[in-house]
C-alpha cells in the first residue's frame, strides 16, 4: 500500500511538471516573469552590452562617446564637489558608491526579473571590482514580521571601493570615472539612478505580503513559479533564502518535492477553473 501511494505521488509530480513545462512552452511571453534559461545570460543575449572590464579599458574620450556617459560622469563629479555641513562643524564631499532604483512602480522603463537581472549584472561586472547586489529576492528572512515577508521596493548595487568621503576634496578623476563606468555598466541591464547623499528612500520594504509560492517575486503565482521551483530543486541555479522561504508552501521548514507537488496541484486547479 505504501509503495502504491508513493508511486502515485511520484507519478503525480512527474505529470505536474510535464504539464507545467508544456504549458510554459505555449504560454504567452512575459518579460517580467520568464525564468532563467539553461543557457548563460548576459553577453550571449545582450551582444551590445559592455562588460565593466571593457569599459575600464576605454579612454575617457571613448567612454564619453557612449550615450549618456558624459552626463553620468558630470552628475557624479558634481556630487564629489558638493559639501554639506555635518556634526562638529566639519564639511564633507564625496561619492556614495551606490546606484539604486524603485521597483514595482508604474515606470515601464524599470525592468526587473528575479534571478535574471542579478545574473546579468554579475556577468557584466565580473570580478573587476567589489560589489554587492541588494534586491527583492535578497530580503533578509531574519527580520520577518509575524513570520511574514513583504515585497521590497528598492534594487541596489553597492560598490564599496567607491564609497568615498573627503574633507579636502581630494577624490580623483580616476575614482570618479571608474565609479561612473560601474553605474553605466549596471544601467545597461536595469534603468538605475545614482544615489545622492541624503536622498530619502524610506520606506524600503513594501506593505504587500509576498504571496506563498511566488518564487520569482513578480506579485503573482503562476506557471513560471512552478518551473522556477522545479529548476531550483534540481540545482539548475541557487534560490536565495527569501525565495526558499516563499517556496516552502507547506510550511514544514524545508523546500522539497512535496512543495512542488502542492504548488503544481494549485496551479493545475487554477488552470482547470473557468474564469467567471
């Protein structure tokens, strides 16, 4: 009896995955929810994009010939020369070393796809400089509110080597233009702004609870989440802690095939339910 039951579960799981994959192949394109393919993203898909290494190898003249590059540089340079009064009557100027954007806004220019956006940025940046990406899927599950996770609204990329302050206005042209190239590089993937000192970005978290099973954090639970979870389980790519928390749809403290079964059944039921 147990073997028969186990076989039924395995069969149901296989059928669910096949149905999801079949439906996915015929589903209409969704630019904000497509899961990462098995191919490497980045330069293969985006042939006109420059890696940070390529940008660093450019002369000032070559870089400034790129669209908006000089405007980016002028904005960062102006910030490095802007002094603000702080405690103890000292004055500081500098550059923040951070670029950011709001997500989930009505601005159609800001395109974010969980895992894909991060992966493409990582490929373009390479190991040329130190950086840290802070995005919705990197939400810290250590700070859950009543065991609930909320959608994050901000996408950051921090470059710690260019987080520079100065009392003597001695930030160099080299530092300014290198950080500008970091900003330009990221901006090829997602429409992103330079973070000016003193900019009020609160509140960072959104007030909408992340939906159980919304593995790609696009504010809906659909076939793409099933594929995301299935590929995560077979180690096609690594899900973040926040994604694992949301993928634990049966709330047993672990993410495994049983979560996929539940999610698959939920999706199939939704597919079979006629719209009213």
